[in-house]
C-alpha cells in the first residue's frame, strides 16, 4: 500500500472510531438518574486525569490502565454504582526508599442513600463483600468518585518482599514526598514494619470517613 492508501485508511478509521467525550461533561452528574437508567462510563469513553493520584504520598508514578463505572438498581430498588479498574503504581519502599511496583485492582459497589444519617443507620447485614453505603447529595463529579477508589486501593506502607537495605525512618521518607502531603503520625522513632492485611486494604481510612462510607 502506498502513502495515499495509508492516508485513506487512516481517514476512514478516524470516522469509525468514536471520539472521547470531554472530562468536563462528567463534573456535575445526577448519579441517581445514572443508576436508574443503567448507564455505564468507561476509560474507552473519556480520558480522566487524576491530580490527587499524581501527588499521592509515597507514589513515584502511576498508570491507570482501564476502568469502568456502571449504574444499576438492585431488587430492593436501591441505586448502586459499581466501580472497577486496574492500575500500576510505583511506590516508595518504606524500608529502603526505592521503588516497588504494585499491580492493583479496584472493585467496589457503592450503594446510594439520601443523607449521612441514612448511611450511619444502614443495616450492615445488607452489605456484601466489596460493598459500601455512601450518602449522595446533589450532583457529583464522577472523576472524583473514581479517584477516591484508586487512592483507597493503595497500600499504606509499600515494601519489597525481601529488602536488605538499611531501614529508613518515616521522617526521612516524608521529606521525599510530593508537596502538599504529610505522613500522619510521623515520629523519629517510628517503625517501618510490614503492613497488615487490614492496613493494605484500607490505607486511607480518613478518606473513607470523609466520604461518609461504612465498609463491611
């Protein structure tokens, strides 16, 4: 095929492939209607930028590979938002300070309620694994909700499986963090012990509390 043939093929393909929607289209979304209508939004539809991920503590770099947000209603008539995604994060080892690569998955179903009071009073027995209840008041920014889940998937303390380098104090690690973030509870005598399973799965507990969620 000559250069003209390649050009014609490229032009034809550009008409077949749908263009992605601008990010601003999803800054103010009626999430209740999104779920009621069974809508889906995915990384194939829009390129979201994640500014908080870009300066998250102890994260050298990250790559969100794919994601999807799907709305639905369950048998009880409750609105639910399923958030799925995969991400690679190069994080700072809490022991030696060098990078350690994580392959992370996000899988969370958020059940919507009208107020913080309803979220607090929600019966925990009605929540399954990977389910949360969250107050949804007014219009929401879908990018922010997805970014919340990406942040929550990060391990609290990254560490190589085997690391023989001298142990660094958290105060030294904090100096290497991006501006705008601080290590909570940092002291000169803090230990860099390997995180427990709970710590790994729920690193940003404060963020979850701010969102008004209660996990099962």
